[in-house]
C-alpha cells in the first residue's frame, strides 16, 4: 500500500508539473501574440513552409520534439529523402525575426531573408541575403573572410558570440526602413544600411555581383538553408514592424 501511495503521489506531482508547464507555455504564447508576434513553426508540423520554387516540403525536413530538423542522413539512405532549401508561405517587409538554432559538428546552414520566388531564380540565395550558421571550429568556411557564423554572408563580418556546437543559439534579424541589425544570444553583432550606394558597392565586390536581383528585394520570404548538414530550428517567431 505504501508503494502504491508513493506511486500515486509521484504521478500526481508529474501531472501537475506537466499541466503547469503547458499553462505557462500557453500564457507565453498568448503574451507573444498580443505583442504582435507570429509563430512561423508550430512545433508539430511543417505547415507554413515549402521547398523554394516548389509545392510541399522535402521529407528530410522532420519535426522532432518541437524542433524542425534537416536530417542529412535521410538524404543518403538507400531510399533517399528529399531535402532542399525551404521558405515561408508568407512574405515580409519590415520585420523582427527571432529563432533558435543548433548546428552539427562541421555543419553549415543559414537563415535567408528577402528571398523572392520565381522560376528565373535558381535558388533562394540568388535574391536573399543570409545570416550564416556555421561550426566555426570544424568547417573550412570559417577560414574565409565574411563566412563565419553570424556574418552577413560574403558581405559583412559580425561580432562573434556563438555557443559551442550542439548548444542552442538565439538569433535575431531586425529590418526596419532599410536599417539591418543582427543579434546573437542577446548581443548586437552587426548593423548596416541596405539598398544605398554602400550596399550596392558591397554586393558588387562579392560572389553575388552577377546576380542582378540579389539584395534588391524589399518584401520577400524567410528561408532556412539545406547545405547538406544536420541543423535544427525551434521557436521561430516574427513580428511585422
């Protein structure tokens, strides 16, 4: 009887704890929505996302334990799953994006913004700039100027404030009236102005110089990159400004 009583008490405590966590999460979600935040990932499905320039989403993008995971091994299985870069169904103009990510050892990925879908563009990064996601200690790109984690890829270096591989990082991108700011783990790491002469000169000196539409879009989609490595995302939120 004593064992049964202890079991019942433990089960009751677990039930109360789970209910409290659920209530707190619901309250946090309600507060965020009231403040104008929109969830781009419900933690259960890939609703709201699709493969760039296609319908549907590749099966290598898996929802696991509240995360959106690009499963690199699934793409190499005997019956390989499809991956590919994915973008939001919605377009955004001025915005504040925040999400958490973690990368695999030697991994590479990225967060793309102001991407435009059109058959004339072969990939989402042909139009949209990128906040780089990288294992700085294990990936060769870390040796390249402006290719390190958190950089505005191939355009501007950022202040490094990344956590070790395997840990979650909080990334934020704020774009308002042409002013662009990057934040990583609560610290501002980069700021610049888009669409002015300096912006155009930077692009002209980059690998994107022959992509006429790159960096010119002022209302576009948010994208997550499949660079062939495992990467995880969660708590993807955006606020229109």
